[in-house]
C-alpha cells in the first residue's frame, strides 16, 4: 500500500495512511484528521491531497523546537492547505527528552508561553521582534504569513487544570488529557472552563474544546455536543485499507446524526 492514497466511496472523500493515528470529527462542519505531532511532511501531503479536511497536530511539543522555524512551518502548512491548519501544542513531561533538545524542565511552561507569543509576532507583523526571558530575537523579516487571520487556532493540550489556564491566557482552545490524567469528565470540567474563561475576560464561545477517544455511541456523542464540546477525536489503528475504510464508513453514518 502506498504511503498515502486517496479513496473515494459513495461520493465521500476519505484519506487512508498507514501511520495515521487519529481522525478528528467536528459537528456542523467537515471531517478532520489529526496527525502525529512530528509529521509535518505528512501534513503537507494531506493538504495537497484534499480540499476539505482540516489538519492538526496533537500535540506539537513546541518546547523542543526552534521558535522561528516552527512559526515558518505552521505558516507554510496553513498556506499549502489554504487555511485548514489547527496548531495543537503541549509542553510535555519527559525531562530527559527535553534536556536532549536543550530545554530546561523547570521553565518549560514559561518557554512555551514565550514561544507562542513570539510566533504570534512573526505571523502578524512584517518586522517582528520579541524579547522574553527565554525567547529573544531582534527585528527581522520572515515569510510566509498564515492564511488564517490573525493566525491558525492554537489548541493547548494537557491535564485540564493546567491546560485550561494556558489556553485561556494565550490559546484558542483546549485539548484536555484523559480523565485518568486528572482532567475529569466533560460534565465536570466544561462548566468550570466556562467560568474560568469569563473570570479572565475571555468569551467561552471563542475557546474550542476537543476531546479524545470518541466512542461509536451516538448518545455519548450527543451528550458531549450538548455540553459544548467542539470536536471529538476518533482513534484509528495503523492498519490496511480493509480495516480502516469500514471504520470511516461507520463514522460517516454517525456524524450526520451528531450534527442534527
């Protein structure tokens, strides 16, 4: 099976790729694919092979990447996809891995905030500059700029109690970790998230909520939708076409029910 093939069945566009790990479903819009956090090449291939699918990272460990190059990568993907990129980010937990990339574990969250602030400068200004405690660069010129204005949505992943504060401060949405990681159920954290946003002066309606591991259970999907969840991810196994396409076909039937 080739690395990427585009399959069309019953007039529906579906993408199959052997190392694809997740697919993202958003009620009211299109089917989205969430790609592994390091597969920017794969994301570019998907962008060129599709017209309606949005592309996202879940999550990109920005603290282990160069700020300026990451900003250029994100902008390039947004250009290639014509504004279909979702920038999912996180600050990670593996101290040894971070140190291999030159990141200090104790200041990783500050570094991620400064990186996001700096990338926003790069995406929105012709001559950006940024001066933080960790990220610092003088005035410069860098292109391309993203298609989406002011920039692609920044979705912050992690345990709810931490990711929620970061998302409200400098993000556009949240991807809470599993309940076992301390996030709790949607019934528990959705009201709390809205309250936290309002206290910080943010409109909760402008902050998306993405949940992982959506079950093929219409009642659960509708309940999460009614709670205000924006989108839910569906995990796909790294399998061949014969196993993947039936799963996508089942979701093609479920999605309209969630939208209605």
